C-alpha cells in the first residue's frame, strides 16, 4: 500500500484508531443511524519505532524550507500544484463545503446480493459503530441485511475524498468496505493484455486436474500469515532473551506514537461507554 | 496506451511454470494535495527530531527498535533487518485452490493483472480451468524483497493476482461484542425487510461516479484563475421521529417513487 503523507499528529492518531476517523449518519430509506467509523485494518502488530542514537523514540516534524523552523498544524495548508512550485491552496473547510449535501451521509440507496461484488473493487475495511442512542436502528439494519444476504451500497465524502462503500453485516457488526470507482480500475484492454487465443482442451484438462487435486473447500484464515512479521518477532524474542541490543530510556508519559489496541477501542464504543482516550 | 509491467515471474503449479508479467489493475485518480508551509506557500519538508531536546536526528543516526515494555526497546540493526528479507525468487507458487467465497472481502488488498510473457496458450488454458472449476488459487511469492500471500483468480478470460492481507492485519468482527441495546421487534424487522427489498438491485459499478473529485478540480481551476467561488455553509442535522414511523414513511415514499417511475 502506498503510504499517504499525514498532515498532523491528530490524523495519525485517527489512522491508528484511537479516535473515530469519521462520525456521521448511515441512512436507509428515511431511517438514520448515527455512527462512528474506525479502521478495520492495521498495518502490523509489530510496528518498529525510529530511535535516536541513545534509544530515544523520535517524532516526525514538518518544517519550512524557507525558514527551517518546525511547523504546527495551523501553519500548514493543503495545496494543489498547478505549475512547478505554484500551488492553489484549499482549506479543510472548503473541501467540506464542496461536498454535496447528500454525500455527507452514507445513504444506502441500493442493496445487492453479497456475492455480486467482484473483489477487484475492494480497497480498505472499516467498522461502523453505533453512536449514542442509535443502537436500535443499527441492530435493525444489521439483522435485516444478514437475514437477506444483502450488502448496502452508497457513496459518501470523508475528509476531502469521495468513497464508494459496501456495508456488510457480520456478527451483528456493520463493516464498511471502501471500493474503487470503475474509472479507477483498468480494463485488460487498457493494460494491453492480449485477447484470448485458442486453447487446447487437453491443456485446460491438465490444469483442471491440478486444481481438483489440490482443492479444499475451506481455508483457515490463520494460514494467511505475515511471514516477515513472524520472522521479526522471533528475532526480537531472541535479542530480548540475550539482553543484546536492548536499551531503556526514561520517558515522560507520551501520547504520540503510542500503540493503540483497536479492538479495545471498538469494544468500549460498542459497550456504549465513553471512548478510550 | 498499454501499461508497463511492474514485475516478471512464473506461475508455478506442480512442475508447470507459466511465464507471466504483472500489471497494476489500479488507476489512481485521487486529487493529490501537497502539504504547504502556509506563509511561504512552499512544500514542507520532514525530519525526525528528539522530542525532548527538539534536535534534529540525521537519517544515518536513526535506529529502528521494537518497544517490548514502555521505554524499553530491542534495537534492530541494518543487518538484522536484512536477515529478514526472504530469498529472492521469480516463482509464484500455487499449491492450493479454494471456492471464491472463502476469503472475506476485507482480506483482498491490491489487484494486479497477470499477462502472458511469451507463450499464451498455457496462460489462457489456466484461466479457463480456474473459471470452469470455480476456484481461486492461493499463491505465495516474493516480490521486491517482500513475501506475499495472494489469490489468483480468473477475471473474464484473463488472470488477476490479488495480494492478500495477513490475518494479523485484519480486525475480525468476531472479536467484537454485539452492540448494546434491545433486539428489533418482529414488526420492525418485517418493515425493514420490505424497505430493503424495495431498494434491492444488482451491483453495477457504472452506476457510481466520483462527482466530488470533479467538483474539487473545478474549484481548484476557478481559484487558479483568480476567482473565489462561493460555497454554501454546512448545515447541522435535525433529529428524526420514532423508528417504526420512519420505516412506514420510507416504504410509502419508495412505493410512490416506483409507481411514478
């Protein structure tokens, strides 16, 4: 996944799930369900930190090319490059106002059979959690979609970008999968793939036999391992037990860069309690 | 214009190797903004600082570490990280095939078109075999020093290879408690069912356009010309009535819409 530049520490916090990335309304018909949106993917359970020579965890800062001084969130603005080093600046407020009124909600205008969306479209996964007082309508929508094997489809604008989403109901929880718009997917023709040539039925048969021989009707998701992260954890454990390359630094309590347990945050929000700080 | 291949390798099934090229299936159209220094109106730069002293730490002095306890880090040297790089290979090994619905949507990450590199007959035969058998292949390979697990699927006559997220990267709804609040009543469920049935359709991606992207670009162009387009204020939402009243009203208005359509 290409990493996007993050503007502020707050945005980073939201990416990591400590706070909802978006709060808004999910609607079907005239029913509205206020919800909070949290990330459903995490990059890794073994995040590495950047450390200084003595082991102090470092912080990323933006600074001005002109003065060399560090900049805080208020001294930075988004700019679209119209010419080399020439920018049109756009504020968050302008981006918000540019969103058409109907795009500020996730309005489920269509419900489609679960298996009808090709995976080519799926991008990222999020959880929708009911915000105060909306549990009843939330559960109603979830159970209705589940019973009828349907996913809800909508488009909505979140932080300066429009998203196409499919909402799935899973274990009583609503999951939002953002999807690529059709013009964001190339066709085989655009890529320049050759058109199908004649194939011998013997060759097809040969592959069909291989497929049949190695087929399984299930797949344990736990077998989808992050092999590199596992190797990293082994290496860390080895170094830890040998006390080699272990540094300890006295640090004040810090929020920045702190690892957030997304599941814990979600559990708290679902229990209807005040969200974790 | 034909796209450039991003990688070359072989699909490997048993002892059969099919030479292929990978192409990104994604055409990113996101409107890209840069972060600017508001005063100078120039791109900002980034550096890493020691938050206590405020001093910049140059790249060559930065070390990487994993926090095992608050304040205690296992430091990983460059050679440690290099030891984690898997052995280079050009083979995409496919050893297992599953029905297309066993991998949940949230596992699919990036799609790549697979194209034949040279001989086309084996490529199209494999695509046809996957389609006939309604299976996708579970693939393992190493690309640019990273190990990947993926899914090989037939898409029309061609092949698509998806990278898959690992189980540790996906949060499962099964780990979450069901939301609080009372269960819906029978009457509400019946009405909600009626409502979604009225909104039921087939998924057609062409029905959805990113209109906002065009609005942002239009706005940027207007500003570039020196205009300052007026934008409407964002209004706050109002509260709605009770659930069953709203359901009944929704059904009624949708039915009316259908009748007049």
